[in-house]
């Protein structure tokens, strides 16, 4: 205790002596201030600060153009090592803040301020007048309490300006969508414009998984240069909005967005119909934008009424939902509008985020497509939009696409007692590998399973690299419908490439070698050819494609887990049991364009009669156990039907920013089943059509 008391007295004596020492403060000192008197040190420091700012600060041109009069307030510190550090900058324009920080970064290292002869940090505030003048600057040394009060005041002043600064931070619009994570709207005609660029020999691009995002394609195709080349009209607001720009566009340094109307106004005549005319009346709006550099968003809403060619209306009604007037292929469930028309609203949206250069994640409601052809035997965009979650991963010479989708079965047999449609789920993997600078190989697998009392979304299929066929066996072969596929593309040269797909639903080696054409051999294939700048005519694309799918492919003994959504196929729109040849030509010159398409094919339909109710393998929504036999299965069996379809279209691109077009086309369709049934009618259609359309998705009228 005695020792503790002595130590306490000694410690108290040190404190008292320390507090009685005379204090001495000196401001930081530039080298040219070392010879001045103590009383003039602060003034010398102030003068050096002012001189450096006046000689170094450059008012940004964008601020000068606005004739701005104001100030930039800087709170800064000279630390114990004599380095300048900016703590806070207050200015209306970000450019002024950036410039102030740059000026202070160029201050030389000086002698730090001292307190009782020991180095210490010193904080100061200064106001820089804009426009820059040869002003007398008064820097103010701040005590600890003053420093705190100064920071609080600066924060208050800044937040009071926050609302006004939202508008004041507006910057010129520079088409950030062209380098964003937004999807490029997938239409075959638009993608044909840059298809050659991304397929040049030696590129490390991956072209099967669609839609593409602008960020990936912009390195191969200059969207901005193309937009400038198509620019027309006068520099009036009305002219710009009509011919060149988005209706509403807003951009700051941190975010941007555009708003545009959607139009699809068409009128036509079907010579085979028992009504006077066809029409489509679509109005809508779409919004797209970005937050920062890695996050993009898109939303579109369509309100539509229409009456199409008679064959198309008949097909829409043949696949109708239990409580609908029809399903418009590729769009969705329709209700009756007036006497013989349809009302079919559609909404699509997604969020796109790229946390790293090699990764893009999307969540939304829309469509996906895998393939290099006009058709896809893997995943196509012929069905209605559906909710999806997608991950694209790129590294080395590989792109790996994982997609999970939420689908619906709208058949009467799939509706519960509350009238709700059956939910089912689809998970897919697609790995694209550039084996050489000319050869690309793709590996595909997918599985579909339905919601039930003891099974919802199965976490087994969340694994992005697992083999679905193995999981199908673990959970029960009837619990899921797994499909595998293989694709290939070979670039013969910069103007020619060959592509293919092979889909395998089920097969039996024993049955294949047996030569009896077993029903178990469920597979299909595609062979295609593209010729860019055909016959040395720039922007002319010729494409030829052959598709063949054996009966019962994509179907299942449990119809709820077939390869479909909303009574439409998730692959080829003809389902299965068909062979088809497609020939396409596309050409564009400046804003003018022309497209030609010929489809010739045959397929086997069901008779659906009292004497023949068998499934012949074309309708993927039927139980494949309803087949007439196990062997002797051939493509086209059943009610053999031949189809000839051709379409010629020409038009003019009104606005490249929104892909608004005016067009006219004519379609000829000859549909000839061996036997007419309730759902298969012979017809010979000539359909004339003219319209103006915001072209954001593919229409498939070649049923």
C-alpha cells in the first residue's frame, strides 16, 4: 500500500507539471516559409495554399459552358507526416469535386504542424470561388470542437442540396445501353445484322445461348457507329424523337433509363377466311436502364387485341387453356374479344447483374433460346414467356449457361379443384466450348419435373454442374423427364459456317442394332448452313436448315412432365414426328430491309377418331404409352400431313433506337393432311398484311 501511494504521488506530479508547461503551436510550413517570423507563419501557409490552387485549378469546360457562379468548399488536413489529405468537398457539380481533389493531391509534402514541438495533424477549410479569381484566401485553423462543428455544418449543407442535385447531375445521353448488361431484343432479322461479326474465324465468341447482352457483342459490332450511320432528319425535337432517339431518355453519372411506347398496328386479308380482314392492335410501353456499371433492368407491358389468319386462329383455339378462348403462340393465354377476336395481354421483365467480367446473372419473366439456327431442338422461343433465373459464366474458351424456369400445364387434366394451373419446373445446362478457332462444340442437358404433394422445386437440380440423368434415376425415372443434346458449329471461313444439333430423349442400343425401328429411339437432329455477304453482296444472308425429330421425342408417360409450357413446345413448334427444310434470305441496306422464307415439311398427326385414338408421336402432350405399336415407328407416321409455307416481307426502319418498322408482307400456306379431323383442316391460305411494329420478339406463323 505504501509503494502504491508513492507511485500515485509521482504520477500526479507528472500530470501537474505537464499541464503547467507553456504550450506552443506552429502551423504546417512550406519550404519558402522557414525564414519568416513566427507571427507570419500562418499567413505564409495561407498564401502558398492560395497560390497553388490559383495556378493549378482548372475549371471543367462543362461547368464553364453553364456560366456557373459559386464556390467549392474544401475541408482538408495536413497530417503528422506533412501530407495533404482531403476530408470533404462540397460542390454542385461532380466535375468540380473531382478537380478539387486532383489539385490537393498535387500539393508537395511539407513540414507538419507542431504542438509542444511534437508533429501533429492540422485541419483547415477553404472556399474556392468559381469562376476562379485572384482572391485573398483566408484559411482557418480549426480546434477539435470547431472541426466537429465544421463537419456537421458541411454535412447539413450537403444533404439540403441533395434533392436539387438529382436534376443538376444530368449529363448528355451517350447510349449506355450499347455497353450494358441489357439483353439485345431477340429477333432473327435484327441478329442477322451482326451475326457475321461475331462468327469471324478466330473470335472467341459463343453464339448459341440467346438473347445476347450488349456488353458481350459490343466488342465485335459497333452499335454506336451503326446508329450514327443511320441518323437522319433535322435537329428538331420532333425529328429526333421520330427518326433517331428514344422518346424519353435520362442519364446521370450514376444511372440512366429510357422510356418508349410499343406499337404493333397491322391490317390484312386472308383469302381463305370467312371474315373480312385480319388485324392486330398492340399498345404498350417498355422501360430499360442501368444503375452503375454492372446492373441493368428492363420491363415491357403489352395490351393487345387481334384476329389473325384463319389457320392461325384455329391453331390458337386448338391449344387453348381450360378457361381461355385460345393461346396465341409465343404470347400467352387469350380471352375472347368481340365475336371472333382475341385479347392477349403480355408482360416481360428482367434484372441483369454482372458482378465480375466472367459472370452475368439474370432473373425475370421472358424467353430463352439455345442454338445457331432458325429453329432450336434444345430450347426455343416459340412458347409463351415464363419466369426464369439464368447464370452465364465465361472463362478461357468456355461459356456455361445455367437456366431454371417455372412453367405451367394448362390442360383440363392439370387444373386443381381451385382452378389453378399445374406448376412444373425446368432446369438446363449448356456448355459451349471453342475447341479451335473454327470449331465450337456444345453440350446440353435439361430436366422437367412437376409440382406434387410431396415434391416442389427440387434442390437436387440447383447444382450447376450435376448430370440430370443421374438425378432422374435417384428420384425415380417417372419423377422427371431428362433430355441430353450435342451441338457443333464449324466456321469454313469468315462468310460461311455450318451448324448442327442432336437431341436425345431416350434410346435403346439393343433396339437400334435390332433394326426394327423401336419407339424407344427418341431423338432428333438439325443441320444448317449460313452464307454471309452471299455472292459478294454485302448484308445479304442466306440460310438453309434441315430438322428431323422422331415420334414420341419430348413426350412422357406422365403428360405433366412433357417438354412443354402453356400447351406449346419448349423446342420446335411442330412438336415431334416431323421432317422440315427451311430456306431463308435476309438483306438490309441502310434503313431498308427485305426477308424471304420458305418452309417445306411433313409431319404425322393423330386421327383422334372413335376408331383410331392412338398417339402417333407428334403431340408431345399425349402419353407415349398410347402408341399403336412398339416397333416399325417412322417419321411421319399417322395422319401424314405436308406443309408448304413461304413469306416475303419488305419494310423500312423508322427508328433504330426502338426498332420501330413499317412493313408489308405476304404469306402463302398450303396445309394438306391425308385425312381431315377436328383439329387438322386442309387449307390453302394467301395472307396479305401491312403494319407498323416495334420489333422486340419473333413471330412464328409457319405452323
